[in-house]
């Protein structure tokens, strides 16, 4: 690599299809030697970055950049602004003047620094006074930089990056703002007695009903769950509401990997008040596909989706209506949903481990639930910011 460090680093905005291909392909080249990196499907990456395919662009705008040295692409970054994030209260993490960057890949610290400076300049030019990142590209996609847990292969829809990036970002003047925790827990043997007692008491409570989703009514179920999500998470750090078109988009994206017995809605006196989404870990399949379904990977994927066996399941989203938060009922509903899904997962999917995340480091309710089921932090992500002078 030293031989390639002679020429200067030049930064180029992504303008053409060929530029975008360079941007996308770089991550496959730089991360190919990392045994814990799971190559995402290329069509998913292109959809994320393409206005008209990703409804985030209805309220956001982004500029992609690549870095070159000696005729080679050696880095990339995205700079972006979300108008819905700008409308949030500043004390909640986003707010007026806060722009974002993400999708960072770099061969070395010099490249990373040049890319960060370029992203900051672009944000400044758009009137932003603060840069917060990494977000790839929304807080709902892959937020944060992995800073602990590099040996663990991430579960579905979780990011992974080189351990070198942390030093490069902090050397560029960025300060830690928020940690996102991911918990792992063995689930095949069940949960501690206290949790089982809470679940048993809940099962006797006639006011409570825990139901599976109905995939035949999937669009309506997705709207119900995402509506609950917007309410449940609205006071969380970094919250940006999901628009109706984003809810539809997420529903379509997840439809093939949604299984009725892995998603629960909790009703109290007939009203839906909580939900839990669990996804089979498709990364167990994707890790050796190199981001492509061709020529034969599509058949493997379709076969797997018929009835996946998944050693690990991920809980990406869980929420309780704001009016019930911090109540005993909230924790009862949470434990009931977790236990009901656990039983089905172990019996029908061969599941041994659960992954829960991301959880904000100051989310007392979720961290208490994780402690009660004896889950342990296995990956930590960090979000940084810097004032743009």
C-alpha cells in the first residue's frame, strides 16, 4: 500500500453512473479481507443511494464523494441533510443547523481526513453549523461507527467497519455524542425465573392480548406498527419521524423476511399499545454471496426464505406507547412479547441466540429489560459531532 501513497489525494463529487459504481464497489474491495464483514446486496445499496427508489430523498438531499490517488479510488463519503431532522428539538440530538455524513470508507488516515473536510465544506455551503455522523444515510438505516465488537459478525441490517476509523474520526476533531448498544443473549434455555413469573402473571391478565401479525393484512399491520414506533420513539435521542412513504417502503423491503410468528403486537383493553419485530438473520446466508444473487445465490435465498433456520435472530425494533412508558405494564408487555417469540423461534427456527439493538445507552427501560434477561453488550456503535466554524 505504501507505493500508492505518493500522489496527492483528490476528491470528486459523484455525478455519473460510473462514479456511483466506483462509490459502491469500493466497500467490497476494502472490506473483502475482513472475516466479520457481510457484503450487502448491491441492489440494496443502490436503492439506498438513489432518489426515486429511497423515499428518504423526499425530505433529504445528499452528495456523494469519492477520493482518488494515483488514478485509484481510495475512499468515499456521503454528506446529507434531512429536513425532518432539522425540525426536531436540538436537545434531542438533531435540530436546526445539523447536517450529517456517512458511508465512510478510506484506505488511510490522510484519505479519511480529506473526505471529512469535504463533507464538512459541503454541509457548510448548505448553511449547516454542525456535522453529526456517521449515519448511512438516515438514522433509521445504519447509524454509528462500530467501536467495540469487531470480531462478531453483525446481524441483519447492522453496520461493520475497520477499527482504524475511530482514531481517524477523532483525530479530525469529532467528539462522541451518543453510544448505541447491541446486546446478545442465549435464548434456547429460556429466561431467568423473575421474567417467567412476570410473563405468567401477564398471561392471566384478561386485559392483555399478545397477537401475531397477519401477513394477509401486511400493509395495514405495517402502518399500525410504524405508527406505534413513531409514538414510542418520539422522545428518543436522534428521533426523526418516518413519513408515510417511508413506512410503505420499509414494509415492502421487509415483507420477504417477515414471519408472522416473529412479530408480536400487544393489545391492552383491545387497543394496540406495543410491538416487537424480530428478523431472521439473513447475514448467515449473505456472508459468502459477495453482494450478488447471481448466478445461483437467488435460488439459495428463495429456498432459505421458505422456512429459514436462523441460529441468531435480531430484534431491530421494539416499542411501547408513550403513555405507558416507565410503567409496570410496559415491562410486562415487553417480557411477554420477548418470551412468546422466543418459544416459537427456538422450536421452529432452531434459534440459539438473540441480538437486541440498537439501544441508546441512556434508554433506561430497554437497558433494564436487557439486564433482566441477562443479555450482554456485544457491539457498541458511536455517533460523533463537530461544530462547523
